[in-house]
């Protein structure tokens, strides 16, 4: 029989044991947030000469443009129709075979998924 693991208590930064589930949960959330939230806009001590831009301003401008129906069509038909289905349970062949019927709704859903930033 497999036994589940659980955390029964933890110590906070002052060395006090936390044993109540809400207090333990809050401690984990606060610790996670403090580790992965930037207090300033700096790069956490990374010297600017070591952190170079990978994407140019022109490339970035192109990347933040709204996705087009043609790009969606190209992506759908570049997929191997016989690969394993995605998280929705449908393989690429479903989208390819039913493209005339689902095209409009699929394009709206995909465009709705991607954020769009005004470039002006």
C-alpha cells in the first residue's frame, strides 16, 4: 500500500513551528512569492554587460503583432496528423479534416488566447 507524504509542520523565519494547515500554506505562498517576485526593475544583480538582448526591437515588433488566419492555417497544416492528440483530446487530423467547418471559430479562439499590445 502506497503511503502519501504530507507536511505536518514547518519552522518560520523566526524559528517558530507552524502546525496549522492555513499557516503552513500561507508560509509556502509567501516564501514562493518572495523568491520569484522582483522587488525592483533590476536584473537582481546581473551585470548589464553579461545580459545581452536576444531579440531585436524589430523582431519584438513582429512578434507582438496579432496572429493572422493565414498563420493559424499554416500552423494547423504543418502538424503531423498522426501524432498523439493534444490536451483537448483531438489530434491534428481532426482540425485538418474539419477545417472548413471549424476555421472561423478556431481562429477566433486562438486570437483570443494571445494578448495583443498596441504598438503605437
